[in-house]
C-alpha cells in the first residue's frame, strides 16, 4: 500500500556459477542490478558476447518480419501468449542450431529480393529517361559527332519554343532542326549543327532551358531500349515471385523462430546485466537493489543453485540514490498506471495510488454516468483481461477501465441514465437539477483538495516540521472549509466565519515566516492570501466532471432521438437500429477517452499538486521479458 | 422574410445560436483534428507502432465539435424542433442565442489551440514515447476552457 523499503544486495560467486545465479535472479524478477565502476581485476568478455547476441537477435527478428506477410493462418482476435517455464525456455537452446540453416537461407533470399528490386528500379529509371524521346526513331549511337556535323536530341520547355526556333534560324547555314513531338511541358527537338558551331549552339540554347538527352550509354533506338528494359523488369518480377514462394515455404518455422527470439532476448538481458559485474580471475561480484521483504526468498534461491555464493544484504545509506518500489493491493494496483504516466514518486516521498484510486474511480463514473455503458465497459474490459492476460501497462489500464465500469454503472443508477434514456434516478437527474450537480462536483473537489492538504501536512509532521503543516496546509483547510460554510446560513455559517478568520489569520501571520525582516514577513503573509485564486481555479476545475457527464448523456440522447425518428416507419427500422448501435459505440469510445484523460488531469494538477514529490527512479528488476511467451516461475 | 422574423423571432434567434454553436465549434475541431492528423500521419509513417498513441492525441481537439453539437441539440430540443410544435418567446429565444455563444467562441479558438498543442505532443512522443501521459495532459489543459464554456452554455439553456 505504499512505497516499500529497498535493500542493497551484494552477491559474490564463482565465475562457473555465474550463469546459474543470473538465471535464478532473472526468474525471480526481484533484483535490480546496479551499474558499478569496479576496477576490473580480470578482462570482461561479455561486451563481445552482447554484440554477438544482439546481432543474432536482429537476424531472428529480421527473418520473422520477412516470413510474416506470407503467414495466412487465421489468428484469433484476442490471443493469449502461451506460458513457458524455466526448463521450457532452456529447451529452446537447441533451436539455435536447428534454425540456423533457415535463418541463413532467408537472409540470402532477402538479399536476392533487394537485388531484384534495385534492378527493377534501375530499369524504370532508364525507361523514364528515354520515354520522352520515343518519337526519335533512329538509334542513339547515330547521334553525337560525325565527320562534319554534330547531332543531338533534347527537350525545349513549351514556353521557349518560339525563342528556340528563332535561335536556330539565327544559327544560319549548316544547321538543321526538327520538332519531333510535343509533350505536356516541353517539345522534343532533333538538332544538327556544324561541328565548328557546337560550342556556340550549346551556349545559346542554355539560356532558353534546352536539356540534351543523355544517350551516351545507349546504342539502340529509344523504343528498343524501352523494350529491353521492360523485358528486364518482367524477368526480375518473375524472380521476385519465385523468391516469395520460397520464403512462404518457411511459414511453418514461425513458431520456432519466435521461441528462439525469446530465448535470445532473455539471454541478452542476462548478458547485459553481467556487464555491470566486477570480475577477478575466478570470481565475480554483483550489487543491486531488492524489495526488502524478498530478502529471504532470494537468499534461499541462490543457496540452492550455488553452494559457494556469498549473499549479503544491507539497508540503503543516508545519501544513496535507491529506486522507488511501489506495492499496492489488487484493487488499487491497476491505478498505478495513472501515476506511472505522470511521474515516479520519489523514494523518500509517498505513494499516492491508494489515496488517488477512490477519487479516480468516482470521477470516472460520474463523467460517464450511464448504467448501460458501465455494464458494457466492465464486461468488455474484464473479458479482454481474462482472455489475453496482458502484463504491464496494458493490463493495468484494462483493470482501471473494468473497475471504473462498475463505478459508471453505480453513478448511472444514481443519476438515472440508461443508454441515454431517462429512467427514474436513485438520487436526482443532473439535467433537471444542474445547480445540484454543480454543487456536488465542486463539493467533491473541495474534499479531494483537503485530502491532498492533509497528506502534505502528514508528510510535514512525519519529517518533524509540525509548524509547516499547521501554517502551510491546515490554515488552508480552515479557509477551504470556512468560506463555503458561509453560504449555508445559520449556525454553520457562524462557525464557518470563525474558521475562515482563523485560517486567514494563520496565513497572514505565519506564511511569510521564512522571509527576512518584519516587512518581508508581512509581505509574505499578504501575498499568501493571493493563493486563494489558485485554490478557486482548482475547485472550479472540478466542474468538468459535470461537463463530461453532460457530454455522455446528451450525445446518447442525440442518437436516441435520431434513431427514434428513423424507426417511425418500418423502412427506417434497420437504419434506426444501425444509428443506435454505431452511435452508442462511438459515444462510449469518445467518452471513455474523455473520462479517462480528464480524471487523470484532476489527479495530476489539482490533487498531486498539493503533496506529490516526483522525480523518483522506478524499480526495474532483471526479469524475463518476452515478446511471444509469458514466463511462469 | 420580415414576417417570418416578426412572428418567430424567438425561434429564429434560438436556431441562429444553435447554428453558431455547431458551426463554429465544429470548425475549430475540424482545424484542430486536421493539423494533429497531419502530424500523426508523419509519425506513423516513421513508426507504425505509435498509431495508437498518435490517434489519442489527434482525437483530443475533436471534443469541442461534440460540445457544439450538444448545445445545438439541447436548444433544438427545448424549442420543439425535434417533435412537437415550435414555440418559443422572443425573450427565451434570445437567451438561447446568448447561451450558445460561450461554446461557439471558446469551442472555435480552443480546438485550434488544442490542435497545435497536440501537434507538439505528437512530436514529443516521436522522440520520447514513454512521455505520452504528459503530452496528453498538456493538451487537456487547453480543453479545460471548452469544458467551462460548455458548462455555462448548458446552465443558461437548462435554467432559463
């Protein structure tokens, strides 16, 4: 339910036992290995091994991606990754050898594919180059310098056509030109000039944008060149088809390759971890952080695999930077995802998840506030959770949605919303009593802010700063409780008046206590009162709960109305049903997103702003992280 | 024309308000979702796996258009366009018109601004995918003012 103590662990063992020990630690998933700058007594070889493994892993990944497009077997929509144990994973080792031939030939096929594709690109480029000159029916090698003349073909931009003819006329005798073809943006010109005038010709046509064809590499006529290249393209396309067919034959290898990929990646994680070890000729040392209460389990496990290993634990030192380990009960654990998206709490701070979870649960439900949607959300999220058993972030977010679906169902009953239809509410209908709803939202907001202030006050007291707690937090609690009470009238208002006065007095007198001099203290006290605007905007921010609730309810009403209108006649019934189904699915989607992010924001800004201490370092133990399997201890 | 205005000024004003709310807030959302979509397409071209995170950010500026729709719908519902007879006094019609304005104005501007924030956020998750939560939070900060506008619009429409 909170931030768990970390302990420093040191393991010294024989090099021969290193692999066994590492594998045990990885299976336990409870030790975060720290980087250490040991003076190495012995050269470490792991660096090369890591590079080698990374190469092998990349090869497997590459071949898998190559085969995948040819896998036509149907995959279930929601697939669960199969379980694999330690022995099962070890058994994958044989795949290294048995799959190496497949990997080699697949890599070869990939090279052939790349070669064929580059040839097609080359041929296409040549065709593009020659295509404008298709109306030139002589061969290219007839162009260029002859005994007395120079001939060429080129493109003249359409707008320069007249300047070109003028220019050619000015070239005088011994020059000839012919417009062969008119294209979209240019004309194709065939030009013959006297050898002595080539330089002059080139200089003059440069100014009007004449581009000469580059025909040095071609002998045949443009049409023949294109014909040859097209034949080439066809040849290479056939070759590509053949290679594809050969690759498709490897589809049955997919499962083994996936197993091998996970084998390599778990091995790589170990090798990378062992780069942080210290080595002597025969022994190694590793240091890291563990969850304090797993001390015994780790010690027992290591003693089981190695008789000589020496394991020691100690509490973190005063100035040591240790990771934040968070553990929560199964109800608030999914909500860790919300905090993870924000920041990692400082290891010396407080884990906000248990405090935040109930508020998140309530806010989300109030924003969706439709019993029908709640049932659907909870059912779908639970089904996906049960079917795919996702781990990590995805699993937590699905858990949040499943739980908040229950809250949505509850608030839907309270406010009388069932798929946008107004049913008799348990309490009141927000559309009919909007002021009541607004008051409820702001009231919950004030409550959450006060809870946040109390948490901050508690932290201050725990750190031996009770006066900070009183002047910086409790004073505001008085103000926040006192001012709204003034609206109530009667005894409560009288009581509220004094609370507010006490709160403001505390702020005025003591908020500037850290400042120097009597004037500084007075100004500090006065300016702290200005903080009331911050609290005001925080509280008003909670009105978004009402806003989001309106959005869900009224969009549902929109679709119900349109659907209802269509269903007035029998022809419209199928369309009406379609509108209703699509509309409500759309509404659930857009409002789940809205409720999710707006509930997050209320936690991050309004709640965490009061007490959260972030910039911690998350605990990342060495563990079995696999793409295709789930690890089972 | 004048006769229509004279006899139904209330309904005309109310519908004018509904049209503004849906039209302006919708315009803002279209622009916002559009620019965010361009950025998202750029990111997905580089890394197709980020489609999900990019899509969430692209969707965020779309909500203002929905708020506009809500306000428009509530006005039409209250003046009886959606079934029943259209009957609304000039005074009430004018209130509905005023009620539509916050969502129309804040919807238009906040959706565009939120679109720009979403573009920046998409740029952020291109380089640091783990910071998606922060990118979304930044975009949601802009949305606050659209939600406030919706709230006041709805209070006017529901309470007059």
